């Protein structure tokens, strides 16, 4: 597990993630990530853009998610 989605961020499909791993670069070293809820895989996604938020969490935009879906 790399982190936990804390909440949506903005209107372009970005999410705020609290990382449980060491470092922001680990997030992009994987080709695909799995979004999992209660042990069940919801969707496979790839990181399009990521940035460090001022509170230490990460804001991530996934290629497969657009808008507020």
C-alpha cells in the first residue's frame, strides 16, 4: 500500500493522498496502481501528475480519471 486517498482536490479529477510509503517518487515508479476499497480492486490507474501539498500529503492526477467521476 502506497497511501490512502484522503479527499478529492479540485475539479479536474485530482485527489489528495496521505502517503504511507517513503517518498513522492515511489508513486511514479510503478507503471500502474490499483485503487482498492475494503479489499476489493475498483480500478487500475496510472499517475499523470503529482505534487507535494503544503501539509505533506500529495496531490495526484490519474490518467484514467477526468473530472469529478
